[in-house]
C-alpha cells in the first residue's frame, strides 16, 4: 500500500547551507500498519512525511501509494490519497467557520462543487454521529465557530476531518506535541480508535519514546536521513526505552542526544 524506494533529498545543494535530509530511504507498509517514527532534530522525520505528501519534490527515488506512482504528482493531486494532521492545532481547521462547515469541507474534498445547499439535514445527522466518537460533546455544538474550541478539541476535530474520506494513508506530524499531557493522551486514544476502526495505514512522528513503543505495530528510528532502527510485532511490544536507545547506538554508531525526546521518556 505504501512503498518509498531509494528516496533522497538535499536542500540548498552546492551551497554552504547544503543539508542532506534523506539519504536513500526505503520503507514498505501494508494495509493496517501503524508506524511510529522517532529521531532527533534533523533526522529526516518531517522531511519524509513532506516527501510523501508532495510538499517538496524528491531528488531521486519513487513513492508508490496503493499501486500508484505519485512521485511526480504535485501536492494537490496527492491530497485525495492522504489525510494529514500537523503539530499546530490551528493548522487543520478554519477558525471562522462552524464545526459542521469544517466537516462539510472535509467531506467534499476532491468532489465537484455545485449550487446545492451547503449542508443537508442528512449530513448534519451523520456529523453528529461522527462527533460522538470524540466524546467531547461537540455533537451538540455543530454551529459553534471552531475558533472557540480548545487546542485539544480542534486537534481531535482535525483528526476526524483528515480521516472522514478514509484516506489511503494517514500522516501524523507530532500531532499531540502542542497539547498538555492529559489532552495529548485523549487525542492519542482517539487516534488509535479511528485508525483501528478504518484499518488505515498510518505514519505518526512523535518525540515521546513511551508513546512510540506503546502505539502501533511498528517503530522506526531515524538518524541523519536514514532509518537505523525498524522493529515490529512482538519484538516492539516487549521493547523498553533502554533497549531502544541501545539499538539506536548500535545501528547509528552514536549516542541519542535529542533533549526533546529524552525529556519525554
């Protein structure tokens, strides 16, 4: 369902600011795989997600989504295959629009626009049922402006919008990092529920090592634009933070030094 084949990316090539962000990345994911990604600053985590989403063109290599080569497709043409949630809760929603209007926009993604009424009574009922999944009381606030919601509520709504059309691939770029611990846990629980219910291929970047081990069925660790650790299944379930750090040091030849990640242990 997803193949990243020998993908390389260098920013500012031939200048003093040259940065090799991805160095021959290879990754294969099957339907239902939920992969957590961890690594220090500059490891290539977000660059990998941006390559998949088409934010930047690859220098070489291929990206295949559901058997379709999307390597040369622009970002807007890949959007129908992908759902994405960013770190900033304010990014994925329109603050001046109502909750139901935001959901309607997500439901119409990739469809032709018409002059029919914006939201039908049938759709409104569907949105109420969808919002009940979040258990945040938003099903009773359909006409509330999204800008009035808390960061956690907006991020949960963004997650619902990103998965409304059951994308081929869900990309989560540290989507709980800006939330307080209690809210982050709530959003992560909702994430697991939605991913499992829809059997989505998911890639989740996180700086929390405990979450990286606990969530999903596979964990990859990146360093200097490469995947240096890749564990799955029973091996991942039994993994400890200390063992993960040891695997990183053995594979990369260096100690893991990301303060942000280490503080979240």
